[in-house]
C-alpha cells in the first residue's frame, strides 16, 4: 500500500450493537462499506431498510439499503475487495469464566483466507492485552504467509458503544487506536480520523487493549462499592440513594455511582475477568477486581431475598406465587438484554417455585441468545390494570422511561423497587413498595 493511498473501502465483520453503528458512521463519512455477518436474517433486514436494534432507527438503515456505496453480505470472499477490515465480534466468557475467543479465532481464520498485501486489520472486540499481537498476528501470518508491519498491518481500537445514550454516538466518542508497528498505527489513525471526531493514539495494541479493560474495571469496582454500601445501609435502615445524593454534592473527589440488582451488558460483567485470566499467566492475582465481581454477582440473590420478605409481609406464600419482572433489558431504554441480571433473578425465582412473567416495552418477545435459551420465545404481558393486578408482586429490575410508574403504584399492592423509581416514600407507600 502506498503511503498516501486513501483507504476508501471498509469491511466490517459483525453487524451487532457495535458493528452496525460503525458501518453507518463510515458510510456517512463517504466511505464505500461492506458489512459482513454470518446471520443472514440481519443481512435481509438491512437490505429491506429495517433495523433489528431498537435504538437504531429504520431511517438510518434505509440510508444504507438504498446506497450504492454499501453492501451487506454473508459472503466473506468479498474481503478481497476492501482496504481495511474491522472486527466487531463477541468476546464472551465460557462457563468457567475464562475468555471465549472462538468468535475472534474463527473470524481471523476467515480473514486469513483472503488476506492480501496492504490490508489493514483492526480488532475492536474487547479482549485481554496481547490478543492482537499474539493471537491475531500468529493466525494471519501462518495462514497467509504475509508479515505484519511489512505486508499487512494490525491495530487495535476498542469499541466504546453505549446503546441508547442520547449524548454520545460512534462518531462523537473519542477513539483510542494502538498498533505495535509504526505503519499500522499511522494507517489506523488515518482511517478513523476520516470518519470520527477525535482519535487518541497510543503506542501499542496492548496499551489500547488495557485501556478498554481499565475503563470497565473502574466502573465495575465502583458499582461494587455502592452495592456493598447498599447492603450495609439496608441493614441500618438508611436510604442509600439519599446518602449518595448527599455525597455527590461535593464538587471534587467524588464520582456518583448508583447501586442496582446486578450488572448487565456486554462489557462490565465480562471485561474484568479478561484481565484476571491474563494476569495469572504472570503469576498475579487481581484480588480487588475479583472481589468486585463477587459483590456484583451476589446482588440478584439480595433482590430475591427482598422479594421473599415482601411476600411474607403480605402474608403470601412464595411457592406458586405469581411474580412479574418489569424490564429484562440490562439498562433502560434499549432492547439489549446481554448479561441482564433479570435472567439471573428469573431463574432463581423459578427454582424456588414461583410462577414468572415479564413486561418490557423494548423486548416484546425474548429472542434466541447464547445464555438464556430456556426463556426463548416467552412473550411480554400486556400493560393494563386487569393484567398487572393478577400478580402477587412486581419487581422493577429495569427502569424504562416509557413505563407509567404512577399506574403501577395504583395497580399493584406489592412492588419491589431495585432502581429507586419511587424515592422519598411516605409511610403508607412503604406498606406496598419495598426497596431492594
């Protein structure tokens, strides 16, 4: 690749919550783009101008579907036609909480079949330090016979998507870029600078990989802190949210985090364990990070205990009780249910003999997923008084803005509030609304 050649065709592998907005952003910046995914249903929907991610609008997808600068496909041989390849595939944990790199490995092996001189390959999936320089480099060099930094170029640039956040999008979020070769770094920076508002360059791929982990470990540890504080405050009959709001008035030295029923999403419940796993290779134990994970993982059981206590105060047996889970998305106002604590709570309640339904205006039917196949196909109940009144308890796990909580308060006489939807309860309200 000549030094001044413009990288004008971008291939993006994985058209999920990260890859689809990235495809759209590069297209809007004037690039020719090819989107790749093994899921043909996603390809069909994009071709029809329909979005399969609720916070991503059909109008945005239509700009892709009618454009002669955009192709979406399951045919990976078209990797031959692009100048740069961005990898946006899942990096979950396995059942032993070890990194599951199968999606990255399979994708990299596929790229290796079509890798040519001049290609820029950038991994965006969250992973442990060394993945780009060790795993990807070895697979690509061994399968192609080409050499990183000479024939093709590797870089790492962690995704920073925050689905449903109205204040930030793919274009406006600063983009960290690192590569262990000077030319790889130059090419990756040049690519992203043409499509995004700000690019932050770091010296190596390992630094960029580590920065992504630190961002989410920071949140995990601080959420664990307020979750543990919530347990203590609850035992002392002190409102943790009032405590947090008071502390947040300090204009320096404090950052506000709020407790919840457990961690969800594709980053915070998973990313810290990538570092703990890699640290063991160096004979190190990340005790602080692992302790935070333990605290956060215990929160669903705290919620279940609160549900049992609330039913007991109402004189209702837990076994065969009808419980409605309000919200199964992992956070408000999105249809993303990855790692949602709602499923942990639901599974536990079922194991204890309760009858469980859910209501979620963003997820009318639970789709197929890697983690929760036993709930696949379950349909959200209707939001109306006659339906809600049938339940012995309603548990607010996700506080979607579109839910009318004043109606809920009228319709249900046993509400377990894990999100502080109802602050400053009166004494009479405390008879029917329980904080968890």
